[in-house]
C-alpha cells in the first residue's frame, strides 16, 4: 500500500467507525467490525475511486458474514442503505455500488425501508442544546418523526435534572453547550444514573471518532436532513438490532 493510499484510508477511518457503530449500536462492536474489515483487506469498489467507499464496502462484507436478526423490523441491507444515504450522505447509486446492488433494486429497497421507518419505534427524547433556535428546530424534527420530546436542556445541570425527572428513552445531545458546559460531560453524568442510547450532534464528527477513548456509538453531522435524524434515532432506539453477540 502506498503512502497516499494509507493516508486516504486513515482519513476515511472515522467515517467507517461511525457507520459500523451505528449499524451495530455499540462502540466496541462497531470498532471490532472495522478492525475485521481492515484485516480482511480493503479493495477499491468498481465504479468508485474513493477510500471511504472502499472502507464502507469492507465493513459491509464483514456485516454480511454475521447472522441476520430474524425479528428485526428492517433487514441489515436496508439498514446499511439508510445509513449510507443519510448518515454518510452518499447518493443512492453510490450506496448501491458499495453494497453491490443495481440501481433499481437500491431505489426499491430504500423506498420500502423509509416507508417502514417512521412506524418502527417511538422514543421519549431529551434534547441537550444551548442555542434556542437550533433547539426548536431539533424539537420540530424529532416530533415530526413521530417521537415525543420530554424536555430541552441548555446546560449540563439542567440536562441531568431533566433526565432524572422525565426518564427519556433517548438523548439527543450537542457537544458544545457554550457557557452551559459540555454536552459529553452531561451525557456521562446521565448515563452514570440511567441507561439509554445517546445520539451526539456535532459539526466535527471526526473529533469524536479517534479511537483513543470511550466514544459515542451514534454521531450525526450538523447540518443534517430530517431523514438523517429519523434513521439515527431508529438505530439508537433499537440498538441497531445487534449483529451477533457482544
């Protein structure tokens, strides 16, 4: 592997981690999936000259080797298509190329998955966001996806207090709360008292996906489309319907 190829893979690695973690619902399982993908070899995807897509394809191959979850509301391929097109912002044709699907099948599977997405789960969501306008936008997006917002917190202390009172089933947290503290610290305090999935919202996802410390399983990038939030929420609430044990 040339130095140029190695640099390209290292640059793409945080996004492969994000995809695998969102698919499995776990930092540990997701990172193990990426490690297996790297050990299995990363090869270029026909029709695409992109290290990120090559890594995505390698992750998908590892996932395909795991047993399908029989009770899952969406198949693994449908989940991957939704994550690739929303979380990773690939065009449907690119996502199909990563998964080895033709264009017609990709579009049909995406349409079917999106149709079933809204009715699959309903969450009670705590939003942690210090900017009032952004918080209002997030609340509208969450509610339009069929979920209930149980509270909006602008600071660490308010977030912890609201979580104690409202007992949400999902936390949607900004990382930077300005003078209100740090969203990651707020989440750490909440999770020390209550078990629930968390989605982090940040303009710089790669800063949370370095592999050097305990990190979130679910990260979406600002700004994002409503479908991105819907897919991430579905994955978080269902814990990704974990593939295999772990």
